[in-house]
C-alpha cells in the first residue's frame, strides 16, 4: 500500500470513527432523552377493595388483586421488532387552551392508554373531566379546599397557577391525582393544546371520520351550521375535527364517543403509507409544541406498533354510565355550586385495576361492544 493509499485509508478510518462517535452520542444523549420532565409518581401500592364491593371473578383473584394470568401472546416478535418494553402506560391530555404555550388550560380530554407490545393491543380508557376528586398540594392555595374537578388538576399544576413543585407541571399533578384517587398506573404523558391539534390534523392532510348518526351541537345561543355534522363518512381538516371533538350534548357520553372517533381517525391517518415516512419530520416540528416526557426512541416505538397492530387491536373502553351521577357541589373557589360527577371510587378503582392488568371486560350480560367497549377503531 502506497503512502497516499495509507493516508487515504487512515483518513477514512478517522471519518468512520468520528461518525460512529457522533451516532453513539446522538443515540445515547438525544435519541433516548425525554422531551420533557419525567413523572414523579409514588410507588404503586396494592389495590385494596372496599368491604362492600365484590370483585369480578373474571379479572381478580380471591384477594381482589388483578388476576395474574395473561392472554396468549398474539405477536411474540412485535416487542423485539419495536425494541420496546412489554407494556407502556400513557396519560393522554387534550388542553383546551388555544395559545401556543402551556401556561394555562383545563384538561378537556383525559385518557389512559395501555400499550401492550407483547399481545399487540392498545386499550384506551376515558375519565370524565367533571369527576370531583382529591388533588394533592392545592389546599394551601385554595383556603384549605383539596377537592376540585379532575380537569382542574392539570390547570393548577401548569405554570400559570403553579400550585405544585412537580417538575412535570400540569401533566404531573394530573397523573398523581389519577393515581391517588383511582390507582392509575402511568409511565409517561403527552398533552396537546387545541392549536397544535389543529396543526397536526392539517399536517397529515385531514382525517376520515364515520358518524353512525348526525351530530347536532347547536344551542339556543349558537345556531351556527359549523356545529352540525351529518351522518356518514366525513373528511375533516383540523378546525372541523376539533369542533366535532369538543361538541357538548346533554345526556350520555356522546362527547367522549366523538373524541374517540376523532382519535381513531387520526391514528389511521398517521399509520397510512404516505404519512409514515413523514413521521420523523412531524416529531421534529411538533416537539416544542407538545408537553411530553416521551423520548424520540419511545415515540418511534409507538409509531412501530401503530403500523403493525392488527385490525381490532385498539379498543376504546368506558366505565359503565350507570356508575355516574351528575349532581351539584359547593365550590369555595368559585363561591357557588357547580355541576360535578359523583361515583363510587372503590368501584372505579376496581375497573382501573382491570385496566392496569390488561383484563378489561364489559359488564355481565353486556355485548362485547356495549357499555364497556366502543368499536371506533376497526
């Protein structure tokens, strides 16, 4: 080998080593680094059943703890293919603020998602935002009142109020509230405000939503046609998708159902071949406009299972509606009675224990896709 060839070879080796160091550095410090502060949740304690509550024998053992038996693996290689842990628990939040920052805003949408990389299944559980709950660390700021609506936990934790020292701010306080009241298990969080949601839907070219019946959100105060959605297949851009997700209709859980339809449609669009290749660019463009402690690596794992999961692998489940009671509660913060949702939290905790264990079942005698499960993601 000539002197010039040796020099060229040495140069190429140096370049290769340099690139390797850069790649290793990026992988170790950027790829796996959380995009926001991690959750500060206490170590989960064993679930304790109330003396008056009988556990569901299909999902709990004799002590009332979640059953240990797991369903047969549907995709034993999926976890390895996506380079992920077996299960990931996510807190998903829709912030009702229209601003770019996350200084204020209520939690307009609250969902827990259980992502099972072994059995190729995602289960999403809705929490009503008006549940009257105990919120940690707020009593000193609210004249001793430690209860408020669930969606207030997110507001009080964000910088505008800053009633907590939790580094994860609003998502952190909401996560601890869900763990305290319901025994929720949460690994990570992602919160999106309305403007970012609109931009995301527009960025993927809109979403296709199917409505089995018309949705009419018009009121005596607002008769705008923008609140009317006909039945059938609809292609919605960002603003229309947001309107559908936020329409309030008295009675039932119609709002939550519409939100689930929008989420499913967005999932379908993100998993489409023409969008998959743009996901890295989408992550980069939105990472400063989303509250999350997910790392780019974990986001890629979620994108991986999203493209590989079989039809029917995503389930949206709800607590049975008859568990809830809409009533009035005096709120010292506002100095008046406000509309809230009451429920037996021991029963809700049992359902959450089923959810945590991956053993969610519809109520006895209910069809598979009845009260306990909504088939919005075929």
